[in-house]
């Protein structure tokens, strides 16, 4: 079964700009895919359509997740909230509540599974708190569980966002420029953790990136956008600088990063294996 299927997806903003132009894509369960393109190419817009955050143009189109339509013909389905339980969205700016503890931010991933009175009181079951703690340990930031989220570094906050995705037990991870504001070492760590989610436990991961070298290292498949259209969909290894210049012209320089992480990906803690196994069950 396809994890994601997109047919004839277009989006025109009120100013008349065409952000997406007849996108057709199929992504199988368990794939890790890089979404690349220069600024304004449509990467973030596409991810938000997949998640059902925004609706497409009112024209024949479909977006289906794990066999369930999330939007069609410019309309988001009524069941969107239940479908989103299988989708974790990782934002560039972490999307944490700074004044709350790291633990509380991570427990937000479990909201769909707990009764309303527990949501309002913040009194989460012991099992959910244990899962959140194990997730934070797996991300390497367990010692910060009871600190304010605003006290963490950017890389630590992004790892907290990944821990929240684990607690959510998502089957699809959509990451929108998750390393754009991180230093090289933090970026490497975050990419390794997402790669392990995909490689070891078969979660479907789509990550938008600016750097083609990062895409080539961590993602077997790359989808390249330009002006809202798919201009390349294939093996990341084939995206040489010459091919990028052919696709993007002068804008190709934006995708050719000089920062390269040379360390081999590491295996996360053993607790991570149990968590991700639960996420796929």
C-alpha cells in the first residue's frame, strides 16, 4: 500500500501565484524521501497539503494517506483529525511551547489517546509518561525532561519534537526544513535519528532540505521541485552538480552546500527500538 498518493494537486494563492502545479506522486510505506528545491519552489506548501493543513485548488485532485483520502477536489475531509494521528509534522522552528517543560511538550503527542478530562488537567497516565521518558532518552535528552523547553538549544528542541512524534506513534513523518536553523553537528544528529526511524522501523519519512549533499547521504530517493512542479523524481545519487544546474540554473548554488557531515550514522539507544516497534504496530 502507498503511504502517500497525490494526484493532480495544484495550489494558487490569492495573489495569483501558482505554488503547486499538477503534482502527481506516489510514496510507498517505509520510504525515506528528500524534498528539495530553492526557496519558493513549493516544498513547504506540498508538505502542508499532505498533512491536510491547507486545501488545494477547487479542481479534480486527491491526496491519500495510508489508503484514506485526506483531501480531494479542494476539500479537506471531515475525518482529517483521525487521519492525522498517523502523521507527525516536524517544523523548522520546533513548534514547542517554551514556558512548558520538555516532558509536557512531548506528552502532547499522546493527546489523541487520553480522555478529555486528562487533557484539560494535564494528568497523563503513567504509561504515557513512561513512553515520553523513554522517547526523550532515545533522543539523548532525557536529562532535560523537566526543564523549560525554552532552555534547550535548537538541536535539543528539534530532538524533543522527534520524541513527540514517537509518543504520537505516527506512521508517517513530515519534516519541513528540520535542520535549517541547526549547527552542523546538531543537524547530523537529527538526520541520523530520522534515518533510524525509517531504516530500522519502516516509518515513512519525507524531509524537505536545502542541501543536496544531506539528501544524498540520508535519503535514497529525492523529489526536486521548481516553481511548484516536480522536475526530478529518482535516486538521490544521480543528482550530480551538473544535473542540478541543468534543472535549476543559477539557483542550483542554493542547493550545493559546502557543509558535509562525514561521521557514519550511529544506532540510537535500545529503548528507541522498542518505541519505534510500537509505533509501527
